[in-house]
C-alpha cells in the first residue's frame, strides 16, 4: 500500500550526490515534513507514495543545495569597501577600524539577511559562519529559513561585541546554550586564528565546544607568513601547534589550510577535522593554493567556502566550485585532477561533512533534511546536453551553469524560493538599508582618509604626547669639542645611552598633514652589541608653537604609536608621496645644567652621509619657562664648542632636500 507524504517532486534529473553519486532520470523525491523520505526513479516513487502535493520539476536538475563551508555573512555590508590590498592592511587598516565603529546587532542582522537572499538566489542552503554578535546572525538566518553553523568569534583583542576575550567566551557559551538543538542553526565557537588568539583561548574554546558537543570553527595556515611566524616562535608548524593546545579535542572546521604539508593533512584526517577551501579569497589575497587534491586523496572532508563577501566579493558558490576545479588542475599540472563530480561533491556532501553536519544535509538521501534546489540547464549558455557519460551532467553544472540558473530552493522541507521569487526576504528593503550603511561608512572613511592623524588613530594604540619641547639642532664639523665640552664642571651627566636609529620618513603632498616617522631603535651596549630593538611610529607636526633666537624652536604635540606592524604595512596603509630613509648613530646624554635637565644628542648621520649634528632638547611646561630654557640652550651650544650660527631650522630631511 502506498505511503502518504506531503510532497513529491517529479520529472527531474535527480543528482543525489551520495557516496555512489546515484542519478535518477526521470527521477523524483518524496518529502515528509522537514525530511526526505525517498529518492528514486519517478515511477518507483509514484508507486510507493501518495502525496498531498506533486510538483513537476520540468526536467530541471534536482540536487542538494550547495554548502558554503566558510564565510562571514554580515560582511555583505562591507563588500567592495577596500580591495586590492594585502591581508594585514585590509584587515587591520580597513576592516577592523570600520567594524569597531559600525558593527552592532542591527548591522549584523541586516548583513546576514542580505547574505541569505544572495544564498537562496544562488542555490546555497547551508553555510558556516564566523563573526561578532553571532546570535544575531543565527536569528536573521533562521528567520530567512537558511541552515547555518554559526560561530561566535573569540579574539585576544577587544571586538565590536566584547571588551575582552573572557566576555566573548561568555557570549559564546550563552549563545550555544540557548540555540543548541535548534532545527536550522548549530551554534558554535570560533577562536579566530592562532595568531589572533592566545593558547588559553584555543584551549578554552575547544573545551566549550566539547562541553556542548558542537563544532569549532577557525582559520588555520592561511598564509606562508603565519606558518613562518609560528615556526619561529614555537619551533613547529600550525597544525601540530594547535593540536598541542588541545584544539582537536573539539570537532574542528578549519578554513584555508593553504600551507600545510602531508603530515599535517594526515593529522587533520586522523583527528576528524574538516577543511574549508576558499579559492577566490586565497587567490585575491595571494595567499597561495591549498593542496586540495592531496587532501582528498588522504580522505579528508574538504568543503568549499566563499570566505567573507568583503574579500571575494560575492557569495556565489557556482563560481567557487568552478574555480576549485580549475585551480586544482593548474596546481598539480594535471587536467584530470579534481574532476567536476568531485568538485561538486566538495560543494555538497563533503562540505556538510567538513562542517560535521553530514548526517543532516549535503546529499539527497532518505532520512536527511529536505535541503534541495532546482537548476535549469536548458539555457543557451548550457546547451546542448550529452547523456553518453553520466559525468557529463556534473561538467555541465561545474563548468557552464551559473548561479542565476537556480530557480527554486527548499530548506528543511520549506520553500525559500519558487520560480525565482524569494519567499522569506524582501530584497528592495534590504538594498535600501544597505545603501544607508554604505553612505555612513563612506563618510567615516572619507573623513579618516583626509588626515594622516586620523588614519594613525584608526589603527589603535596611539597616544598624543603634549610634549612642549624647547629644541635646537646645530651642525658640527667635529664631534671632539662636544666630548670635551661635556667634561665642563657646570654640566652634570645623569646618564648616557647609545643607539643606532633607522628612520623612514613618509612625506605627504599636503605639508599640513605633518610627516610620519617609522623608527627602529637598536640599543647598543658598552661591548657594541645590540641589546634590544624598539619600533615606534611618530607623527611629527610641522607647526611650531613659537621660536626664540637662533631658531630655537618651541614645539608641539605629537602622536606616538608602538610600531606593531612592518614598514611595508605602513607604506601600503599611509601611501606616502615621498619617502626618505635616515640612518644615524646616536649618543644621548641626560644632563643637568644650571638646575635644569636637558637631553643632548650627538648624531652621526650615516645615511645620508651628512656628518655630525648636535641636538639639545628640554621639556617645558609654559612659555615663560621655555624662554628661560631657550637662553640656557644657547649657553650650552657655546659650551659644547658649537656655534649658534650653525643652527639649522628643521630636520635632516629638509637639509637633504635643499642640497
Ligand atoms: Zn575567513
């Protein structure tokens, strides 16, 4: 006797994407509630089931929905904001400052809804996310009807949703507690990456995931630099290191894994981790190509992800699957690598398995949830059709289909798109709201870009030093009179230091912006050995508060920041119009003279080779005090055997310019 079901989808080319890659034509799928009851030939299904509703699929492909195994969905609102930049400049220079300013529950919900509309239109039914305010991602996605692995980010720095990592961890715990068991959302935790987390965070997040038996989502071995730094700091590559921290006690979904060797691939397989391959993101950020062919050979579950829409810049999985197949061929120099059927498997069943959701979705099999799409393959760009080889259909989908060929989408037994019409989201409203955010962010960044100071502050960690200083610089032809002068009994030497300074000055067309100096100080001990190195970034204003006789300057506030990034980072971030390197050997004395303290620097300019300069500086707190000190500075110049006639008005750099 025929069994009653809610729905039968008939007259379709059914691609199950199960482990035997069964196909049925003309095929049918029976759905009851949220689940698939049976998949097979139409005549068999019709004989076995009676349906309340029968939908004729019009000879379209009926297949599992695509699985986007790694993304950051709210970043749809940052799409196209900053491109063609290196990862650190893009992330630390643009994304993070904008996120600190704008990311809120409202931002996250809107961004997620836009992503969900894009997912549905392009046939994605499940996604693995990692962002801030992840509970709002979960809320918006479940309202839109999508299936998501939603992971709350934990970082060692303050984030838009938490002051400290303890706060993020507490948020992750509350979120997981509230959502575990939800029909569409699997709540999860995401230690962002080993280089943005501490060992303690890696351990704590893994324990949290184990406690609730949910997956853990992270980024591993994305760039060669990450691996290089890890090797230098810990003596091992990334995978063994995070293993040592207990990360793999949890069910891990690791995005990227571009720079891992065969031993690490085997470790991941052995520990049951899944990998998300992100071809566009890795290409766009020039991170390299993940060894996907090798991973699949070893039997690792490798899915495909778009990564965030701010680094892709879309969520189109059709593009991603095609690129994965093409890249693997180029990477192995073998056109038989990653055939279309394997690439499409990665985007469906393997992706679900990588997300530790393989028992729920990823293929059309009885018992799994009804997450499926209809794809029209009769369009001009996809014709004609060959049936000789069962693999022809996969090649048609991977190499010629477009995301816009998806006409219908069902998740958890519920239609989200019918005949190209979205049923759970209003695109016009979403686009309008996104436009409003874009205008606000544009205004914020435009204001920031107009000033070197605000760009410096946006990086975080900088402080304003209200250092009113009296200072003078004098050219000296011979350093010996300075040494002799320092022996004068009226000068008491409090301490002496020796450094080698490597400066890079950045100049900007608009002088009123000031100059930026990137300085590395090598401290040198008595034995002439470098004992420590300090990096500092200083914005030097060009404005003087005033001047006294012989161009003794009274200056100015300036902004200091520890130089936590490389010189290359700052060059790409600030985009100076001109650069000038200055290298000098500096002897610095702190002295007391007539009851006041002064710094005396004797600089030997090595690059450019400009000889010796004497610099005298004193801190001051008022203009009147400054006048007294200016007089003392003049006396010191003479005592140190230099001439007030040789005072130079500005930095070395300017002298170089005028020569
Ligand atoms: Zn990512």
